[in-house]
């Protein structure tokens, strides 16, 4: 028995033009590896796409990869994540399931006041699969207390539980503010817990629950993730033993320059000294500058020459971050940083209580659903009037 576990692919997620295709390429390569490894099936634990309605060019490539896997006899089982979930129920995941390219396992209904998840059995291996979807802002955690745990724990083994939530016991320190679920809310007795949502690579045994696994993103989804992870990957599980498989779309080189008490005129030399003699063929280079310049302004740094120098050594793309770089004439302001989900969560939490007639949880749910809807993009060929009507109609649901 062998299967693959992917999560947080975020196809279409990068806004940087040169990296817009990276997650799509990573997904296609991962599926090719799954075919070469002859896995029995593939699990996708949420956020295959960065939105519920991804751009058509990225969708076309993803469909091709899923079709090739299906033709090789490899089914793909999935759950919606916090990004590709839609409160209106209109998602591309449903279209792919109807087309036979995905099999959704986040199924269930309320029976006598309990949420009873419906199992799906893989035909080749006989493994039972059940899953819980992810929602914006971690709102799925409110469904866990209602789960029919007796039903889940009575399901025949071997069995796998798919989920898209942070786990409190496994949260890294830099994600301390992220909404999370205690491991005690995961049903007991499963052979594998296929996690997603948190962009970390982790394998743990928690309170009698073995193989609680987060495979990490298939391609880093932000500047800080490129610095931390350098590359993406997924997990292949062979006889319940997980191993992490890196997927290198572009090698990464991270440059961090301490500019404290240095004049702006010296910054170019500091940066170029970090790359002298280094082959940057096809690399994504992240450039982080920090500290307070002794004199000069940010505009005095010759960015064009720096970028040209790095590109001349073969780099594919350059990303720069000057959030921690200050100049003498700028007033110091404390700014909290983080990825987009963390910033959204902090802003929502700080402003709860401003909408009358809602509890904080209801208010968070309304805001999260509206943010998901309002992040929708106009479909190819869709008129502006039709786009506006679709958004308004979905917001009323």
C-alpha cells in the first residue's frame, strides 16, 4: 500500500508575475512523481487552488495533471481548504468532482444533532477515508464539537482522516496567533491524519493519534516561506511510513543584509559581495534588508543596477523586502508583519464587536465568508455586469 499526501498547492496564488506559474508547475511535477512511484491514490488536504474559481490557464494545467493520474489508475481524494472553499457552494472542486477527476471526501449530515461524516472507501486498497473541510479564519473548528465520534471510531480499519486546520500542539512560535484545534478533537483510532492549512513540514504522534502529518506547501506561497522552507514538497506514505519528497521548481538563494549604520551608497557593494562567484542559474533570489541607514534615503539605493547584476548571473526572479530597513528622517513606527492569513486574522480579531446583533463567532463567520466572496475574480468572458450580479447574489446566500 502506497499513497501520496499533498496540501496547500495554492494554484494561482502568487501575484509576482514570474512566479505565477510556479505552484502549477509544482503540482504537475508532483503528479508525475506519483505516477512514477505507482502510488495507489493521492490525498489533497485542502487549498488545491488559491481561490474557489481559479484562472482558466492554471486550471487547464491542473486538469491535465489530474487526468493523467486518473488514466494511470490513480484516484485523487480531496477536501476544500480555507482558500478554495466557497460559502455559496460554487467551487471548481465540485466541477472537477463531477468530471471524475477528484473525489470529495468532506461529506456528512446531521443525524440526531451530531455531524456524521460519510466514509469513502478506496476500491483498490479498501482504505476508509473521511474528511473535514477548512473554512476562512479557522471557522471549521466550530464543527468539531458536533462530530459523531463514536461513528468515526467504529469505522473499519485501515482508515485515514483528512483535515485542514492548525493543531495547537504543533503550531510553530511564529504562528502563535493562528486559530487552531486541539489534537483531542481529532477522532481516535485512525491510521493516518492527513493535515493541511499550516505551511510547515511535520510528522507527529499526539495523544494516541499516530501519523499526524503536515506535508507543507507544494511551493512556498510568500517571501517569508521562501526564506524559511526554500522549496516545497509533499509526502509519500509506504506501508504507513511517511517520507517527504522535495519538489524543486526553482532553487532558492536567500540574502539578508544588515544595513545598520551604513550609508545608502554602500548597500550595493554589500549585496553584490553576497553573490560574487555564485551561480544563480534559474534561482529565485530573496533579498531582505534590515537596520537603519546612517545617511541617505531608500531611493538612493541603485536597485536597477543591483537587479541587473543578479539577473546577469542567471537568476530567474528577484524578490526584495525592505520592511525592516529605516532611514534617519523616517519616524519609527512599529508594524506587525506576517503572511496574509495571519494579518487578516489579527485585523478581524481587533475589530470584532462593531456589528450589532451578532456574537463574536457569528461576526467572524460573516466577515470570513464575505472576504472569501469578495476575493473572487472575474471569469474569462464574463461581463462586468454579470460579475457584479454573481458577487451580490452569492453574498445574499
